[in-house]
C-alpha cells in the first residue's frame, strides 16, 4: 500500500484547531526557546493553521488580488514590533474551491507541499489530520512519502536558517520567519 491522496479537502478546510495534543506540545516546546529570546507568539497553537514565510505571503496576497479573494493572514511571531512569521489565519483556506481544489496549487506554500509530513528536529512525523496518512502510522515515512519529506526537509532547513539569523542579528532587516511545519495539501486541480 502506498499513500494516495484522495482529495478529500480536509487539509484545506479543517485547518484551524486541527493539531493533536502531542503536536501542540511539540509546537509549544519549539516556541518556548524563542520566547526566551524576545520573540512573541501571537497565536495560540490550538488556533494555528498554515505557517507562511514572508515571501509566500507576498505571492499569496498578489494572487488573492488577481483572483478576487479577501485574504487576511494573521501575524504569528513578533520581535521588537516586527512581524517575523505569519499564519494563514483561516480554518478553511480562502484559496480552496470545492470543485477545483487549491486555486493556487502551483504557488502553494511550502508547508502545503510537505503535508502530511513534518520534520521534527531529526525525524519525520505524519500529521493526524489527513485520514489517508493515518493508515501509515508506524511505517517508514521517508520511503512512503519521499516527495513530501523533501519539502518538509526544505521547510525545516529554512526555519533553522531563519532562526539562526534572527538570533544572531535580531529582528530588523525586513520581515522574517520561523514556523512549525503544519500546512496542507496534496490534491491537485
Ligand atoms: S492530503 Fe489532504 S486532501 Fe489528500 S487525503 Fe490527506 S487530507 Fe485529504
Ligand atoms: S493547498 Fe492551497 S487551498 Fe490548501 S491550504 Fe494550501 S494554499 Fe490553501
């Protein structure tokens, strides 16, 4: 049995409040260290949806304007008054269309590309939200989800890079980010 997205849309329409208790604990642990360094988390992990890098926000805002969508992402992490990471801000993604699926599929954010995989420090985990992925619990994630693992790895590396930069330089040179790796989506148009 290999993973096959059945395009149920769950990962795009039930995003907020979707994390399991264990996932919330992992998220909170990750943020605790940042808080010690003056980075404030503005969203309760229970309400988080898709984490977005600043350049992704820019692309999505542009696409939203083109398509005619009222897209209002939420600031998520702030340091010295500067927003360094965003959250999609919706439980149901405004870019999701019942018939077409993701309307920005080829531009979807990294977290959506990695879904249902996240990287936690040195290993990959599957997010509970995806009903198909649940069938793979206990299996070799890298083998069963090779493409998603590549994106999850990229996501993780980017977070780590940004985190290092933030901690070395402090906030101040534009909007920066750090995220927790929970996005959505595998189904196509
Ligand atoms: S990846 Fe998303 S659309 Fe595909 S089966 Fe999982 S929850 Fe459903
Ligand atoms: S894949 Fe597309 S529709 Fe789904 S959450 Fe991501 S951006 Fe939204």
